C-alpha cells in the first residue's frame, strides 16, 4: 500500500472516531411552572447557594440575569460589602452551553440573613440564526425557552395575585409620574379621582391653628391642609404608632432610669416609656407630669424635679409598670404591689395585669387594701402565680366593694405557716360587697395557711350585713371561711377540697337571724360545685341554708358527705329550711 493511500485511510479513521471525543450539549430542559426565585437563610456564610433555576443569559454579565436580595434589600454584584458572583462547577460560564443548570451564587464576604435569588434577565438578542438553512431543534428550544423564562419573570413581578408591583385594576388608567427632578422631596398621594399625584405639604407649627399641642395629626389633604384633633384615651391605650404620636408624646424614653436622668422640657406634659426596667418588659406606657407630689408612691422624679405618674389613659396597668418583675422567683414583688395599692388609693379602681410566670416574693408587709379597688387580672391559673412567703394575710380587701380577681393562682410558699391568702372583710361601717372571683386557684403551692379564702362580715355594726352578694365561678380552694354573709353564689366547676373542716361557716356574735344564706348551684347546668366535711357552727338562721340546691352539686368523691351542725340555734328544725 502506498504512503498516500495509508494517509488517506488514517484520516478517514480519525474522522470516524471524532464524535466519540466531542461531547454534545445536554438537551434543553422544559421550563417548570414555578416562580423563578429561590430563598435561603444563612448565618455567617458566603452562601455558595444553588441558583435553583436555569440561566439562559449570553456573555458573562450575570448581573443582568439575576437580582439578589439580602434581608429585603437588593444588593448589587459589585457592592463593596455585599457583592456577589455567579459560577458553575461544570466550567467557565462564558464558554458553557446554555442553559446553565447548576449555577451557584457566592457572596464576596460572609453574610447573615435571608437571601433571595430572583430571575431578572435583561432581554436582548445579539446574534441571529444563519438564514437559508435549517435550524437545529436544540437551538430552537434554547431560544424559545429563554423567551418564555423572561415572560415568566415579568409575570411573577407584575401580573400574578401575589405580584410585587402597584398596578391599577383592569379598566383603570394611571398616568405616569412626573420626572424625578419634578417629584424630588415631595409626597405621593391620590387625588379625589384616585389618581396618583405629588404635592408639597405646608408646615403648621404644633401651637398654631387647629394643630395645638396634645393633638393628633390625622390627615394631610391635597394641597397641604393638615387636619388635627384631640386624642382620646382609646387612641392612646389602644396602641401608639410611631407615625401617629400626639405632639406631647414626642418625648420618649427607654426606661424609668433614662427618664429619671433626663431634664424633660416643661412643655412635655406627657411622656412615653418603652419599658420600666428594660425595653419591652411590659412596664412601658404613658406617664403624666405634675408639679408636686401626686399623693401616692408610684411616681418618679425627672432631673428637672417634675413628678411623673402612670396615666389613666393606659386603661390597664401591668404590675411591671410599678416595678414588678416576671422573673420566676428572683424579685420580691412586694414593693410593686404596694405601689399599685398606693396608686389606687389616690386615683380609684385600677386593673393590674400579671404576665405568664411566677411572681415571687411578697416577703415583707402583706397588702391591706382599704381604699380604692385593685383588680388582679392574670393570664390563667396555669400561667400566672402569685406566691407569698410571709406569715399573715396576703391580700386583705377591707371595706372595699366590686373587686375582680381572675385567671391566676394565689398560693403560699415555704416558710409561711399561718394567715389567710385572700380575704374580704367588713369594717364597722363598710361592707365588702359584690366581689367577683373567676377562674382562680387559691392555695396549693407548697406552704400552709389557715384559710385560702375568707369572707368575714362580723365587724359590720351599722346598716346591712357586712358581706353580701359574692360571685364565685370556677374556683379551686383548699379551705374557706365564711362568717356573716348573705348571698353567695357558687357556679361552674367550683371546688372546696382540702383537709377536714375545709368549708367552715360561722354566724356573727352576737347571733343575728338570717345572717347567712349559702347557695351552691349552677344557673346553666354546666359544671359542678363540690364540698366535703362542711362545718356549720354557732349560727342563728331565720332563712334557708341550701346545699345540693341544684342538680350539678356534688360531694367530693372519697370524702364523708356530712354537714356538721353544732352549737347552732337548738336544732336544725328551728333554723328554717336546711337542705343538704
């Protein structure tokens, strides 16, 4: 074989093997019917996150293919702090066949937060198919899918129901905005026809016209007219928005300590605290200025000498507003309760709210409330606990009416060994009437006590009976003491369940007819009432004592279902009707 023939044969063999060495590009994948957006949460990382969708952009200017958002802010690829790049483990992006299906986003520096990668291909076509010849199916698939991907990115941004642009409804026509130079430093609003307009509002001094001090700025109309009105208590207590503060609440401090150290302008008659001891500790709210001592202990002085007290506009008063702390057993909350009582003595009834935790302590003087009602509102018996560790009565309402206590547990803790937890007591001239206890557990921490609940009207010597018309609903108590009471209704799932003689009923001294009328029954047939080992001692009854008055009353299971009657008015028959 001649040399020429050998060369021709070798060339033919090499040409036949060429397809085995040149790899054809992968088929163009179909475009998924999903948003071209991928989201990640990173912490101290460069991300190195998969883009998550195919890229069809030509050249290497990947910044024109994607948007990258970090913590809700769009970041540019060349940003000195948040810059990023796009690479592929399959090769150099400028030389790879399209689409790139394994692109990776990498930040130039470590970042923390939420990363969103959004398809945002800038449309362009810098080359065309050669004419007068056929076009390969892969080339057509690549071009058509690229176009559809761009359409999908546009649709995601402006047309779907979760779109990211402000658009008018079908049939509406919105005019374009003025040029940037004409709208700079102006406000964007809508005129009477609902069309967007820009305008320059006029500035009104807070002391001029209708916008006097202590006013809300309510509306700004087209042309710059500002409408103001006096804020109501509901406006303030319902939550204060930064954008709608009354002018007299412009002075805001983080804590009482910060306000104490401040010289507050005399024109500020009201300030707002973000917390009492720390921002967000439930102790924040509105405080009002007074020039002299307000007559209670729940105040602080600013550096300029002004007195600041909680404003009645707050509506309710978290115990943290008086310095209490919900720290599950660290802080003695006696001073905070004492301040709340002092405040109520000065201003009248207040609602104190208690958070979801163990309010420890009350290790010094117990609270006796004799003037002004302090309501106690918790977050539930399983959530809010007030624990007492001092001997003597815990909270004693003396000559106070209309108390509301609900949604908490009140109990004694070691080393308390005596005293009552919650008492409603009459004075010689004042009763303790129409009190409401609801969804309450009294007793059962770890210590002991004489009685969980006490109603005692014996001291009343003038007028009607000392304690009357008590409403008790869904109460669990270890032991109750009742003396000289008329009109006591037990409802819901109320239980008196403890040691022997857990439910003691005493008459007054000297004996008076009709001194006690106890009713244990539900009015709705829902729930039950229960008791055991009831002791009725030293009474003189002209009316009824009714136990088991309704179908929902139940004696405690496992206990002796007895009513011990001793030293009363001779025999039960002489005491009027006696049901049990």
